[in-house]
C-alpha cells in the first residue's frame, strides 16, 4: 500500500502542477525543475525516515509485546512477521517523509503565484485535490491499522501513534493551503475595499445630482450603483480557501472512519463478545 500510495500521489502531484503552471509564468526549464521537485526525494532523509520507521516497530515489539501475540506463536512465524512488519514500517515512515516533502513543495509553489484573480480561482483548486487525496489515503491506512490490530487501542504507545497519524491527516490537508488562503483573503479584502470606495463615490454623485436637480443622467448613475452593488456581492461570495465545497467533507468522512470502526468494535464486544 505505501508503494502504491507513492505512485498515485506522484502522478496526482504532476497533474496538479500542470493545472496550476499557468499561474506561475515560469520558463519551461524552471517549470520542469519545479515539477520534478514535487516527486523527487533526497536519498539520505528518505533512508533515515525508513530507519526510524523500522526502529519504531522494534520499540513496539519490546514495549508492547501483547500486540504481537499472534506473531509469537512459533519461531518461524515470529521471524517472518517481524521481517515483513519491519519492511512495512520502514516504507510507511518513508511515505511520511514523502508526504511532508511533497506538501512543503505545494506550499512553496502556491507562494510563487504571480497574481490572484478572484473571478478565476479554479487553477488554485489544483493542489487541494492532492492534499485532500493525501489526507484521505492516510486516513484509510489508519482505518486498516485500527481494524487489523484492535489491541493497539489498549497500548498507550500504539494509541499515541494512531492519534499522531490522525493529526497528520488534518495537517496534510490544510497546512499546505494556509499560505494561499491568506493571499486570497488579502486580495479579497483589497478588492472589497476598492468596490466600497467606488460605491461610496457613486452614491455621493447621486446625492450631488439630486441636490442640484440634475436629473438628466440620474438613471445612468442609479444603474452604476446597482452594478457596483452586484460587484461587491460577487466579491463577498468569493471563497478564500482553494478547494471545492465538498472537499473538506470527504476528508472529514475518511478521518471519522477509524472512529466508527472503534465504536463498532466496542458495540460488538458488548453484544456478542466479538
């Protein structure tokens, strides 16, 4: 699963970059270099992450032996199980590094956007698909962990790792988007200020003409005021988070899945002693 996860997120990252590239205005060589950094990892940090992942498995094995009761059924089973789990924990830890690296690049790429057009925000949704998919897939991995090893919920060390992974799901989805959210919000504030100033001037002009009984172009001024009000309403409705409306719901649903599995296990234990 970690290997498949890496390939899937790398492909999605490249597609997201291609969608967002027009907002950068980079030359082909610079764009290709930036695109490659989304998927290319430095070997030493990746190997270090893998080593720490393998070490965490052995710490669990030594500090929470009850979690490995099935693996201890025989010497052969213990050897095979620990070998596979060591490799798996190393791959998962390397994927944690991959996730942080990739999402840090997303934040950097967003910061390089030349300008923000509040009337054309679709390109800025490009990477929210990547961050949401990252969070959802990590939430699925968390659900599998909870379902496969329910005893982990009784181990403080294992439970802390599960909680940490849940926090990482939320961070993976939202943190890379904070910077561009701030820029969109700032641009929206500026544009609303400009629209408010134009509206104030138009209303003042309407009052001036009314006081002087200059009624010839009152209708035109009135239409201008209505147009400025419509512009302000459009700007007020412009979203400041770069994602489609249903995206956070999907991430939240995936994150709540392990909670549902935990509650289901508890219900089954009480009803049928499962």
